[in-house]
C-alpha cells in the first residue's frame, strides 16, 4: 500500500459491531467480563482502548513500523523512552532540540542518575568520542527545532548498530510523509502528535512507533505501568487528522517553499533556515532522506534584537503568535521567550537560538495572504 492510501486505510478495520467506517469513540474506562479474565481483549482503558488501538495501528502503518503506542503528550512519549534506561546509563542527544525535551532530560532524568551529552550531530564521527560502556541511547531530532539542522539518520543508525545502542528519532517536524526513520535504521520513532499528525491544533498527544517486538513489549509495559495514555476522544481526532496528513503536508511543503524563498529575497532579512535551500549545510542529506522540506522555517532580520523580533511577531495578523506548530493555520513564535525559554541563554545561543530568531509554522492558507502578512509585519 502506498503512503497516500495508508493514511486512510493503514492498519484500519471497519468496526466489528456495526461496520462503522470510522472507529467509534469508545468512551469507557472498563469492559464487562463474564468471569475474571473473560473479556474480549480489553479490560481497562489505561492498558487498552479500542479507539486508541485503532490509532496505534494507523501510526504503525504510516511509519512502516509494526507497533504503535499513543500517549497523553509528546513529552509523555519521550518520558517512556527514557524509562527504558536506568541510573548510570548515558544518552547522546543532539544539542539543538525542542526546549521541553531538553528540560525533561536535564531537570527530571538527570536527577535519576541518567547522563545526557548534548552535541552537534552534523557528523556521525563526532559521536564516537562520547560512547562508553554506559551509553545506551542516541537521541536525534531532525529537522531540529528551531534551527532546522539536518541529522543523517542512516549514519546515526550505523553508529548505534556498531555499539549496540538504541536510536530514537523525533520525527515531529518531518512526519512520515517526508521521512521514515525506521526504514533508515532507527529503532524508535517519536512524535509530538499534537503537531502535524493531529494537524488541527485541537489535541495534545504523543506517539512511538517501533518494529522490534521485544522493544515494543518493554514500551507497552511502561505505557501501562506509568499510565500517561491519551483518551479515546483525542485518539479519534488524531485518526481523523492522519487521514488528510498527505494532502496537508503537500500544501505545507508548497507554502513553506514559497515563503522561504520570499524571505530569502527580502532586503531586510539576514538569514533564513530552511533545508530546501542548496546552501543549507544539511541540504544534501535532507535531499537523500526526506521527500520534501516541510513548512517549518526560522529567520532573523537584519540588525534585529529581542525587541524588534517581538514587534514583528506581534504585528502579524494571519500568522497567530502561539506556541506549537503543524496545524492547518500558520503560527509564528519567538523561540527565545517561548518554546526554548527553558534552555539557558548561553546554551541556546551556542546552537543559534538567538534573541532575534523567529520561527514560522507555515499553514495551508492561500500563500499570497501569508506573504502579504509577512510583508506588512516586517515592514
Ligand atoms: C520537536 C518536538 N518534540 C517534542 C515536543 C513535545 O510534544 P508535546 O508538546 O506534545 O508534549 C514538541 C513540542 O513542541 C516538539 O516541537
């Protein structure tokens, strides 16, 4: 089955009760048993729920995995991955990543004795210097949030295989429409399904997808034991979102390209970060491992600072100034004071997240209106 068919049919069955084409919202915490243990495969909704199961099967299908797991947020999904580890273990993570992931690693899991090394991942050879007997996991986000750096997933998979490590890839920005990390050798794909998977800014959710059964069992155990699951209503919404993922992503990519090019040609713009440009340092890798470049763009205007960047985002009228990304509507953000405020200034500036950086999540509106909005806001 090809991707554009999988988004609609992948992993899905018509509901056995009445043939409902969309999985019903099984708004129930529990399931009747005829005798203790005598149930129809579902006993308690933290463990299993039919609507969540339909979503998890759809997620596994679109990522070319075998097992999907849905969580109450993207961070809950990341939390489950790190719970595969124990005190004394070490993680090598990209140094340019979502601020909340950094906060979870450094403010929660470091206290449990897990060590994180944050490094630039432009070259897989660099990783070797940080690997020792305690290293268990490589954490990759690509494209990175918000600098749009590209990390070579195949090269990272080679390193992780050689040293018997797990490779987890946050695929939130690319989505499986553009990039399928399991096909490139990753062990775990993670999503903030809040973003493009849901696609309509109406839910908060996380997802993991794996191929390996042993690993899936461990993660299902953690999902049930820690209990950070999503509810059936949100599962239904995410499933509905997945059905149009391919069409939305196609338009996000087209609009993203037009806006990236518009910004690059603008006399007041100093730098545009978008992996589709030939001169982007990760362009060749992106070309190889992605099927397009997406609708996420970061930029800096000439001579700008904290205040002038804030003024631009405040001036926007169609782009909404808001946290988050990946919805049908265009959003603008100021990473230094919003999504990445939890990273200390000196740390975030090392990776380019300066006070004047603006991040756009380009939606699927008419691109002429979006460009006109940027034109009036930048001035
Ligand atoms: C790349 C990335 N990963 C993970 C997360 C966390 O996801 P959530 O907000 O659904 O917990 C986000 C949120 O913005 C994100 O952008």
